[in-house]
C-alpha cells in the first residue's frame, strides 16, 4: 500500500484515508496543503467541517480503495 504522504503525491479535492500519530484513521477530503499543513474537510449529515493538521502529525495518506482492500485481508 503506497503512502501518498511520504511520496508527496496527494491531490487537492480528493478523499483519502488519513492516519494520524494519535492513532485516528478516518477518511477526509484534502482541500489544500501548505509546506507544513494539510487542510482537510469532512461532512456530517448537516455540516461540513474544515480543519488543518500539521504534516508532522500525519503518519500516512492512502487511497481509500487500496486501504480497504489491504485491511480486508488482515
């Protein structure tokens, strides 16, 4: 499974599985990035939340389908 954060191969506007240093793994849309931060969004039934996370706090960013295919085999 290719870690797109390490490869610096993420596309703005796309949804990815994101793994954080604190153990959280969730799907987020990457809205943008700066040299030091990713700008993420996620939606609930009624709202869209936008937040930033320091790149050093992100362990990995993975294609959603690839992540699910790999986790399903474990």
